[in-house]
């Protein structure tokens, strides 16, 4: 018993002496550290100047097409047209004795924007001057006269989106399969029926350069065209058991990912309709209205170095919150699910070269919301600490302001074998979307950057 008590006292004494030594070591570090070497931590906010920017074009690479015209009181008129090549059945040869019957074009659309009962005339022309090159980027405002003479009108129909006579009711789902069908002239059918150009897509697209589809009759509705197929119907006869047997068949020529497609977008009056309002800015597609931001880098740098006593700065966190304004919007125009904040110097290159977001050049943010009582507030949070850190370290080469653009995008995700998701691609939003955001002069929630930083 005495031995146990002696060992316990010895152990307690050792722990006490060890603790005293550790305290000495800790205090010693503080004692010998010069006051100038202390780490300073600061927080600041900086307002961000913003203006509307009317982008002249985007690079068009649509997964679906918009077709028609639409007027919005905030953004003016948007007119959408289709220019596309078609894919042929590579290496296909028609059976002997085939007789072509007709060529028809089918435009399938899933939804429409605007007044579904307003008449729309759709005109289909042949691209008869030039065709597209698959590897080139084409702007959404390309010159149609370079590709279409206008002399070869293949078909024209007047429709209303909600009551298309060709549409079919799906008895299983209870929904309509909406489409518009066009029958092309017999002369075109005879000319198009030629399988000597099916060796490659390039051969076929030199033979038949593509279609140009446009509309008139006002600006009340826009179709969301999800599929476009040209169909050649034909028949042939053969002997079976001593009797003539006729077979009717068809071949499809789709506008798919194998060919070049362009959604041509025009804005005939947006300069006169869009007004600068101090408290708000616009981000919209396909009106191609972005918000231009000027981040006050020199002011930020001066403030940081002054507060850190010229220590080397490090940005711990920087968030720019973009709040949606409580403004009544057209029910057809909803805020985009994602926006991207991108440097002015990278805007053209990013989309032309199909780059991915990076924390020093282009930042993605999804729409989020908060709830206070029964009121919902929607916003986008951009984490821009790495962009600011890169700019602040430029020192003598730093610009007065860093110009960036805020624009709507669509995001493609991928999942690896471990179940982790990552961004696989980013495109311009080519649907119908609009966000009205609060600017730096907004009294409710001014556009600003919240910055946490330290100095060594």
C-alpha cells in the first residue's frame, strides 16, 4: 500500500514538472516574438460598381433551339432563328428500283414562351450559298446573307403553339407530343434523293448545306424546339412468290450533335428599351444582357495595406453576394439556376475554347435562398478569395479596377466511379431566363464584397 502511494506521488510530481516546462516553452515563444511579427486579422466590405452590358453575341452551341419572337418590357424584342446542317446515313445506298415519294421536315417542341394562341408563320429556306465548318465557332449574330440567298423557300406554315394541328396526344401520359410538319416541293425531293454523297458528312454537307428557319407575324411566342428531323419517304417493288410486293420506308436526316447547329439571336430594339436604373441591373438570356462589375482593386489594396501596417496580405475569405430584387417579372422569364462571374480578359476565350471554371478566372454560383418569416430571398454567393489574392499580389501592375462580367450559364455535371460529382462543361444559357439584381446603390441590399484578411 505504501509502495503504491509512493509511486502515485512520484507520478504527480513528474506531471507537474513537465507542465511547468511546457508553460515555459509556450511563454518563451511569445516573449521573444517582436511586436511587428504579430498576425493581424481584419474584415472589411467594399461596394462594387455595376452597369448593364449588352453583349453583341455569344458562341452558339445549342442543345435545343429557340424559334420565334418575344417582347419583354425590360429587355425589348428577342428574335430567334435556326440555322443547321443535317446528318445523313453514312455509307447508305438505297435499294434498287427505289422511287422517292416526299420529303418532310418535323420540328418537335416541348414548351413555348409567351402567348400560345398567337399566330406564328414559320418559313423554311435552304442554305444554298455556304455551309458551316464543324470545328469553327459561330456567333449568335452571324450574317445570314453569307449562307442563304432567300431564293429557295422550301415550306411555310402558320401555326399557334398551343393548337398545332400535327400534335399527337399520348394516351399513357395524357400529354401532347407537339410538332410541326412541313412538306417540301417535289422538285426538292427529286434533287435531294441522291445517295452518291453519303460517303462522309463533309460530302453530304457540301451537297446539301443546311436549313434556315425563321418566323414572322409578330413577337408574341417562342418555341423551345428539342428535335429537328428531315425525313425522306420512298418505296420500291420486288417480286415475292411471283407477285409484286411494294415496300414503303423512310430515312431520317437529323440535326444532331454530329453536325453544326446555330441558334441565331437578334435584338432589334434592346438599346432603346433597356434603361439604366441606379438600384438594379439585368442578367438575361437569350437577350444577351450581362452585368458588368468593376471591383475596386486599388481602393481595396490601399485599405488592406494601411490596416495591416504594410504586412504581406493574405485573403482568408471573400464573398460577393448577388441578391435578386423584389421586382415583378414576366412568368415566362425565371432566374437562371446558375450564374458565372468571369474576368473580362477571359470571356471570349473561355467559351471559344470550352474551358472549365477556375478559382482565379471564372467562378460558378448556384441560386440559393433564405427564409425570414414567410418571405423568401434569393441570391448567388460567389467565393472570390483566390481571384482577389492573385490581383493583390500584382502590386505595381495592379489596375484601378478589375472588370468582370456576370452572366447566366448552364452547367453539365459528371460523376466518377466513386460517386463524386464535378463540372464537365459550361455553356451560355440559351433558354429564356432573366434575373433582376440589386446594384451597389440599392438601399435594401447593395452589391458588395465581404472580405476577411490577415497580414504576416
